[in-house]
């Protein structure tokens, strides 16, 4: 299977994949009338001053671009996060990182005074959190599956300490030394 060796490229691919599914969950939430506004509308509200501008086609494109840009940044940070912590427990790491990132983004967008389109109801914000949990889960899974194993090799933090057990190199070295002594 093809594996991606570059952290940024892997982050872009994983972030885009996660964002596509996040948007699908967001659209389902809108259709079922759980959420008042799509995440694109809320994102567009950061840049435009009127709700009518955020809901028209130009505002939707603007919001979608901002949303995908944030998804890509989140994907890149997810790759770096998994590079440091490993690819194990991707479900827990994914849901946690997705909800954390979603909470941070929703908080920042909600506190900006120029954003007049932010949702204030609990159902919309809970829908956003669910969408971001899906985003995090998909992003970490794609990262773990498509990332080359070399991206996840952690460098030892205590390289200056002697190992508690002989390493393969030490064992081979001792065997060679013992063979030379016997001759």
C-alpha cells in the first residue's frame, strides 16, 4: 500500500479527508434541524458583516475555504501529534483532538465581535462538537493508515543513558570478542 513520507502532505490529505466527513455530519445536522447554521456560515461570519452575506453563495464559498483551511492546519498538527505520541489508541486520540480543536475554533469564532452569524443555542454547538469529533477520528485514522512508519519513529529522549539490557550491537560485539579470545 502507498505510504506518505512527508508530514505536511500527509497532514493535508488527512485534514481534507476529515473535513469532508465533518461537513457531511454538519449538513445532516442542518437537514434534521438540529443545528441552526452550517459551520460554513459561521466561518463566513468572521469575514462578512451581515448574515445575508454569509448565507449567499459567495459567503458559503468563503466560509468553506476558511473551514477547509482550518481542517488542513488541524491535519498537519494531528500528524505532528501522532509523530510524537505514536499511532496507538487512534480512536481516543482522534476524538479528543477533534473535540479539543473544535472547541477552540468555536470559542475563538464565537468571541470575535465582528462575527454576527455565530450560533448561540446548545444544539448547534453540540452538533459542531460531534462534527469535530468525527473530523478528529477520521484525521487520526487516515494519518495512522497512510503515514509511512518512519514518520512515527520516536527518537529516544535519554540517549545518553546506558541501556539496562545489552543491545543487539553490544551482544554481537561481545560474541565476536569471545570468539577472538578462544582462538
